[in-house]
C-alpha cells in the first residue's frame, strides 16, 4: 500500500503502513453497522 508515500500532504492512507511498522500483528473487522473495529498486537520488550 503506497498511499502514504504517493501524496505527502494526503489526509488518508497512513494507517496500514504505521500498523505494519509498530505492531507484530494487526487486522480489522467490519461491524454490523458498517464501522471498523481495528485490533493489534504489540511485542513486549
């Protein structure tokens, strides 16, 4: 997903690259009302 690097002034598309960098695993679920529930795992030091 290159959206973050495509337009440095863009207002969207940064979530997936940030999540890939800062987490061990992440994902999302679409809820019944259309909202997204995002989950993530962070490694302990």
